[in-house]
C-alpha cells in the first residue's frame, strides 16, 4: 500500500469527505449509509513462475515494440527532460517502515518505450499508477500528458546506504535493458545490461528491452529486495529475477530464463558497458589537463585453472575486438583500479569514485570466451567499451536457456591484492 500522498491530493480527498458529510446536514448521517470508499485497485497473484510463463507465452508471438511516447515528449532535449522530476514525497513506500523506497522516471527524450511497472505486496501484484501529481513539471500540460500515458521509463531504488538518516539512490533501471548500481561511497559509472545480441556484428546490434517490471516490497526488517523483469527483443524473450543487496559492495544475484524466437549464434551473457578515453598507457589525442579519463581502466578475468588476466583498456583508432577463451570461468569484470584524485584531477566527474563491476557465474557456463569490444570515441559521454561472456553454443528456437550469476560493484575485485 502507498501511504504517502502529495499535499494537493490529500486536500482534495479531505474536501470530498467533508462535502459528503455536510450534504446530510450537521451531525446527520442517513441510516445504514457508509462513507464512499475508493474503488479497489485490481491485483493478481504473483510468483517468479508468473514472469517465466509470460516470457514463454510472449516468445510464441512476433515481437511488437512497446507503445511509444507522444511526439511532444520524444522531442524534449536533455535540459528540458531534466526538468521533469518525480515527487520525492510521493516515493513508493517512502512513508512506511520499509527501508527501501522507489522513485520513477518519466518517459521522454531518449527514453521512448513505455514501461509497465507493478508493485508486489503480500503475494499480489498491482499496477503502479501515474497521476498529475506524480512529477514536478515545467507546465500543467506536461503533467496532464504524463497522467494520460500512465506509464514510466524506468525507476530507481533508494536505501540508507551511506547514513542512517538519508535514503540514497543506489540502483537504476532505465533504457533498453540497462541498469547501474553503486556501493557505499561510490558514484555512478559503468552500466550492466540484461543481455547482448550481435555486438559489433556486421548486421548491427540488436538491443533487447525490459518492457515490464515487478518490484517486491520487502518487510521492515529486510536489508535486501527483489525485482523481476520481462525481457523482449525481436529474436528472444526472457524472465529475470534480481536479488538486490545494498552495501559495500552492492551485490545483485541474477537468475535468467530465455526463450528464443529464432536461432541466435552471437549472444552475450552478463554484458558490461563502460567508457575509456585516455590514461597513462593510452594518451589523449588532443591536449587534456586531466591525466586519465575513464569509468573503467581494464578488463580482469579469473580463469577456471586459477590464472588471472589483466588487460588494460584502450581507445583505439579502429574497432578492436579481443577474446579470452575459457571453460566455466571463475569470473570477469571491468575494473577501476586507481582510487586517488591526483590520478584523474577532475573535481566534477570524480572518476576515482566510479565502481568496478565483477561477474561471478553461478553454475557451469561451459566453453566460450570473454569478449572485449573497444570502440573509437572522441567523447567521454559515449560508452565505448563492452565486455561479456560469449558461449560457444548459441541459442536454439524453442529451447529454453537458463543461467545465473552474481554481479558485484566493488572498488577492487580482490580486496587487499592486485590482479
């Protein structure tokens, strides 16, 4: 139940109740009459199997892109979109004993897919509604349009991560299948994705999307929470479960079941996306007062035989692809090693506080390789680094494919030692 409400909505509700009493006269209530109650919000029984069943059923139908935002919102530029902000006092669970809360992102600008979000409480799921009071907006027309659309572009999770009296934002799901996280004391940097298809392929990359989320409400004593997501793409669907544990470091345990619509050869499990412009081993092409500009410094890998691999990243002049072969890898990730301000000298970006991301397979992933893709870039606003596990065997139409992994967001991959 959402206990918080904006001041405007609260006043309207109070006025409506008072009018209902005054129409009968002071102190008079009709026999047998009861105050009007709001219509109950429809809900459904929910479980992990619900998402798997939806993904399976969806895979039997041709891909249909989610509804898109109206042109008025699609044409917003970055500065205009940033003026649309969720009302913090309306945060889901913000006024309850639950330590977690949710804030939502409005659709618009680059985020044109309309995403369904449902809340799960006591084993039942219900849609998360949008009203004209949900967002702070520059004009009433935008508020009315967002309420009419009734859907979102994503969400962010809050938790008292760095201090007991403030709920920090620590995980964001927004755009395609992208999500980001931070551990205690960190700032956002690299991103993760739900799945990758045909990265740097000759026909172009296919970008799966999370089209629907279910967010389970944790009890007041819980320090973790669960998010479910329905993945969709032209050639496959998927059911995702994210077990989220904030702290130092943030940990996300991810379970995936995929349903291919077609055979897919080039797939990427646990993809990570980052930015590298320059550093001591790969100098900037144009003068820059900063010695290093990057969200990640290198690719690290723990092979199944105990071997450790460290591959410094680069910003190449041409597309560069590397592969690191293994069977049942122990782990891999994109790492930001240097933690001193002097190494970057950027008071705004604070690259020394960007997280690393480490993928630990849970169960056997078989034969394959970690693929590293480095894309030429002239802007630190572009993510030009991609890393993921590519199995030797792709996906086959009609054959479900399940796997699991643990994704952590540490400062260092191996605390106390260098790779």
